């Protein structure tokens, strides 16, 4: 379903999915939409560079600010 997640640990997948689900809910978009897929890519990138669950949603919003 989400090939970008295959390179992550189970914990990182959980962090990404939680942040992605929350971001998509806040921005009223489907996870499988173009915006959702962009958010997924940004979340995977963010968790690989800083796996801090507390800041991931903020990092995701910052990376995707221009796509709103």
C-alpha cells in the first residue's frame, strides 16, 4: 500500500502513520490522494532525519506548507 514505508522500522512506521493520519484529517484530504502521498513522502523523510514523535507533525506541516 505504501512502498515508502518498507525502509522504516515498525516503530517509525507507527510514528509516520499516526502523523500522516492526523495531518490528512486536519487538511481534509485522503491519505491516498496526491496531497496524502506528498505528505507521506515528507513524513518518511522527516522521520528518517529526526524520529522525534513530538515534532514530526510540525515538521510535516512545515514541509507541506506551500502545497496547501
